[in-house]
C-alpha cells in the first residue's frame, strides 16, 4: 500500500518564475492538504482540497493556488516566486473531509534563487 | 488566533525518559497529535489522543492531556539514539514550531 507520494523531490527556481508541485494521496484517501515548512519552523497550512474544491485556506497570498483531480491527486502552483518561498512543501492526505488524522509525504524541497 | 507552542530544544541521556511539552489555544479539536520528523524527511504520525481522554499509552510513548490548562505532553520511555528528531505537537492543521530532541550517550 503506497503512502503519500510527492514529486519532484527537489527543485531550484529563480525569482519571478512559476512552479508546480504534485502529490498523490495514500490509497483510500480523498482529501489533500498542503503545508509550507520553512527552515526551523513548523508546517504552515496552505489549503485543503476535497471533492476537487478548495475547502479551507490558510494565510497565504493568491500566488498560491491548487487543484485536485478526479483521482484525488493534487497540484500546488506558486506564481511569481519570491526568495521567501524557499521551503519544504509537504502534502498530507486524509480519509474524508474534516478528518484530522493526516499522513504526510516526504515533501518537495523548493529553493528560490 | 489559534496557536500551538513548544519548547525548542531538549537534551536527554540515552536510557532516560524524555518529556516534550506543548500548549495550545483552541479547545475545539477532537484530537491532538504528535509527529516526528527526522532530518530531510516528512512528518511521521507518532500518536494522537482524543480530546476527552487524559492519557494514552502506546508502547514507549505516553501522551498526557490536561484540557483545563490546554497542555499536552509526550513522554518517551527508555530514550534511544533513534529517537533523535524534531517532534511536533499539532491541533488539527495548526502545528507548533517543533522540539528538537538531542540524545546524549
């Protein structure tokens, strides 16, 4: 049973560029959440997708957008990258909306130069 | 707003017990969680406690919840070198900054 998978593992971009990160949830899970973890910090909630719609959103600008596909996989898009967007981006999946128990993927390390 | 706070660093001798503490502000969550993060890795769910429980034991792990004081703790018995990691307390989608556990030989 595959857990949560994310791609790519690492990514280097320059300021102003756009990036797309991908996540496949754990088998049987239909809800995907995205988190940003800056160095030395705890994960910060970006948003959560369920039934292909954004259901909750944290305090992140509109430059951060997402999508969920019918197979429950998800993408995180970040436009107009800033140096401060450098972080580990974590995807978490859960079974059902409003279910707190989340399983995390290994993350995508984004470096913005 | 909602917040979760933890001490940032804990140093413990191998074989001793480690106790990691956490305070939270929102009492509406059904569950409270402890996650472990090893260097370069994602978060691993260690254990969780239902909000109407006082204590939960799972092998070497003991979680204590004081709902009145909004205080949560994680005790790791017989701490081993493999326990060296960052431990995060979480209330739903709100995470603390993490406690780095360092094991002394």
